[in-house]
């Protein structure tokens, strides 16, 4: 009888320990979820304020670059993609690390910023310019780039809009790629007279692309390459290659 009571007590104790452990797991998991959601909201709040500053009447294609420069002199352009969350400033820092976790207002942000490869000599004026952005799970920053895995989506949404202090440009989608982080698609700063190198770059994009659109690329074009993390394989990247053309 005493043995049965002892066994029953041990079972109750074990059951209580399991309940406490499960409760702890729930609390820890809940805290992690709360923290992630809080961090996402913080990033989104930053860019909501910046968008209101840059375009108080909403998206029209007019951007107040003077106001943006007062917040962050690293501003280079504004990128917009209809029907997505992409409505952000684009910066260029001294390295490719700072803006991974820093928002446009120079405060910590889970989503960081959209930023140009720091080695770029003449952003949006040379043969190609690379813009990086995080693949956020809520679709913010470059999270919606994954939609372009579907060529039909590209047909329905064929262009980004790039606004610079010197003018307004369409970024016409030419190709979508799923590439490793060390892909040659990240080659930049071609010599102006390096026609062969530029053509080889275009040929490689076409050969390795998941698909190409009807928009043709030439060595005389100014290309913009948008890059974000992908999860198809280790160190995978989604890459969208566009060509710039002025608004008419």
C-alpha cells in the first residue's frame, strides 16, 4: 500500500514537472513570437514615417529628397513597386554591413534598409547597379520579390519605379534568377568601353535565368539588379535584372 502511494506521488510529481516545462516552453515561444512581431512593427513604423515625409500625399512619383537628406544624407533614390510593400528609400553606405540592421533613420531595424552595393562608383549611371534588401516574411522590404518566381506575375507587374533627384525612371523587368550569393551576376563597375564584358554579363544572365521577359538588354542599357535572400538552397538569392528607362 505504501509502495503504491509512493509510486502515485512520483507520477504526480513527474506530471507537475512536465506541466511546468510545457508552460515554460509556451511562455518562451510566446515571448519570441511577440519580439519578432514587435521588431517587424518597429521596422514598418520607421518606413511609414519616412514615406509620409517623402510623399505626404501618397505615391505620385514626386519625392521630397531635400527632406530625406536631412534625415539621412546617404539617400540615393526611391524605389516603388505597385501592389507590394516596396515603397522605400534606397541608400548607399560605406560598407555592405551597416544597413543590414539599420533603418533609414539610422536606428536599429530588423529589416534594415534597401542599399546599393558599396563598391558602386556611379549609382544608376554606370552599366549596372546592384540593390540589396532583406527577404522579410511579412512581405516588407524585398519580401515580395519572391512573387516574381512566377513569370505570369512579372507580366502583370512588369516594372518598378525608380525616382532620383535628377529624374524619374521605369525599371523594366528583363529576367528573374535564383542564384548563389557568389554568382557572377554580382559583378559591377564595368569599364565604360568594356563592350565584350558587358555582353558576356548579359549572356550569362540570359543563360542562367529562371526566365526572361520580352524586355531585351543591350550593352548600351543601364541595368538595375535587385537582390534578396532565397531559401531554395544554401546561400540562395532571388535576383531581378531590370533596365532603366526615363518616364515619358
